[in-house]
């Protein structure tokens, strides 16, 4: 079993989630630079790090946005490479091609009430940030908890 699993979705709004002993322990979302100014660190031992790698489609409108996200992935990999095992994953690998709203609902349904209480809400909208839910979904997928 994976003891500590840290998951990153480094989109325009970046997010991470941390699972300890298979349970969602913490989650965060916000600007990428704020995340890298105070990155989550393991308290002891090594951890497993999962980072979503951007995926380009043939008719992608903004290739520069994908390149920017790929650069963020590299920064995360560099920071954590001596702190644990870092793995990248394509979005289609862990969530297929399910529409975001449907998949986000599936992720949230997989959480226990205690875990759901740890998922931060967007302050003004009072709902969940999709990047944060994606980071949690990656963790659930890696842990074999996605239904």
C-alpha cells in the first residue's frame, strides 16, 4: 500500500491533494507560484508523487498554454525527485474521455464524508475547483478507489 501520495494538477489554477494511508488528508488550489513558494513536503520518509502531464490534441487551440503547463510539470518533478518517486500521467490515462462535470461528480462520490469536508470550496462560487477535484481524482485512481 502507498503510505503517502501527493497529486498535482498544474493547470492555470494549480492544485494538489495528499493521501495518507489511502485517505485524503489535505487538498489545495491556487496560483502555481504560491504553490511552489510553499510546496507540500513530507513529514518523514519518501512519498509517491503523481503529476498530470498536459495532453495536446491535433486541433489544440493554444499550444503555448500546453507548453506552459509542461514547464510547471518539470518544476514539480525537479523539486520532488530527491524526496520520493515521481510519476507523470496523461489525463486520458486516469480519467479517460469522460466529460469534466460527470467525472468530477464521480470523484466527489468516492470520498467519505470526512474526506469531502477536507476539499476546499472556491470562495465566491461556493463550489469545488475542478483542478482540485482532478488532483483528488488522480489520487483515487492511483489508489484503486475510483468506481
